[in-house]
């Protein structure tokens, strides 16, 4: 671990509601539980996994987790751990940008000069130690780049039309074993034929794992999100005072919904760099089939019965068949998705 003065701060995003998995969690658990609080295999929830990764990057005192106030019932059933850090409640889920900025202003209140790592809590990564090594390399690169935000991109393993894609451009220099590129553009949820072309061009999936100096991220947000950052300027002035809880509620009552990717990242590609995840399996577990696919790839079975997914898996298979039919004229017949990065190494240890 880095020396104390050089440690980053980690902001874990856990305020989402996981609505795409609601049919599964309701059948499995008898009620809807956002996916970050679910234990899909082993003994740790997705949030626990993410907090454990954060604890490998910095001390618990430098970990902030943004959760929803309406998640209190779920969190009460979770045993607190010494490495958890601080939980910050948002009164409402207003999409991803408010969640990022809420964590950002709290981080700046503690250490305005910190390098910040943004970690979504609802992603599958494997192996975890190698993911952490990639993030540590990204921290070094972000400190070197200074005024850029650095995103981690995952090498595509399929023609995925539900992810955001990053098109890299100029090489900005090599960290040990890691290359960093400028960003030409972002493409959000492309049509299948376009996703195939992006894959062939070497585009990466946008993981939304982000590293940046806190001041750099705040300055960019002020430039590109002028309708949102004034709310957080007001809140920032109230953090640590008796007014904080009241001001938090007041700003969230009138704050707009803003998506971080579409409203900031896509409009600021000239200020963003991307580093490809090396030797790491990554997946956004937004669909039940992705959960099963990822776990089977590392020799594990999901905690829920596969019978719960019969309808979803049949629909997925039909959709894949239709998608392939529609792509025949849109891409070369000899195209094959690249194998999952690190698939062989993924069996080195079990998900626990």
C-alpha cells in the first residue's frame, strides 16, 4: 500500500436500485434487493467485494460509499465491518451524476488534493487482485496526466449493445505493462452492427471505474454540468455543520436527474484518457444471464436456482439468434469476439 500521504480516496457508488434484476431478486429472495447488496455466490455481496477492493487501495478512513436512504432496511441486515469506511446517504436516486458529485464533495471536504478512485459496486471483476493492480497503475497514470480523467476500459468479449463504448486514439505513454490512450469518442449502447465495428476498431467497454484528481473532476463538472454543480457547492459549504442534513434534503428536492456518462463523459472526451484492463474479467451484472455466464466461466454456480431464469435464458437465446441474423450483412462472416481476458487465470481462486 502506498504511503499515507500519497493514498487515494475511494468513492464507492451503491445508490442504484438495480431495477433490471428486480424480477430475479423478487423470485429468489421474496422481495426486491438492489443487486449490489446481493450475494450471488460465496459469502460476500457485490458491495462487500467492492469495499474489499477499495481497502486494498487506501485506508478505511479514506473510503466513502454513497448509498440510498431508502436502502436502510437492506443495510440493517448487513454486518458492519472494520474496513467499511464511511457511508453517505443520498435522499433520492437521481441517476449517476448526483451520486458521483455527492461522493466527490465529501472527499474534497476531507482532502481537496486527493486523487479519487470511483468504483461502481455492481460489477463483476476477476481476479480481484489483478483488478486492484490495474487500478493502482491507473492512479499513477492519472497523477502523471494531471488535468485528465482516466477511465478503465474492458476489452470486449461479445457484440454488446447495452454497454457504453470508448473509442481510443493517441497513445499517451506507457505505464509498466499498461498503455494509456486519449479518447476519440464515446458511443452509448450502439446498434449490434455498430458494436461489431467498434469491436473490430479496438474500442473498449466503459466500466465507469474512474481515477482523477478531485479538483480536476470538480472543475470539469463545473464546466460541463452547470445546472447541477451549484447544488453541490451549496451542500459542500454545509458539510460538517448543523445545517448539513437540512441542506442535503433541500438541494435534492429540486436537483435535476443527470446521467454522468452522457452528460459529462461523452461531452468531455478531450479531457479524458482510457487505460485497458489487463488480464481481468469484467461484466456489468445487469442481466441474469450475465451472472450465470460469469460464474460458470470461473467454475462456480450461482446462489439462486437456474430454474428461476428459464424464461429469461430462453428469451436471451432467441434474442441472440435474431441479433446474429440481423448482423449478417453488417459485419464480416469471419468475425469472432475475442476470448475473455484472463479467462484461464480466472480459475486460480474461487469467488468468496
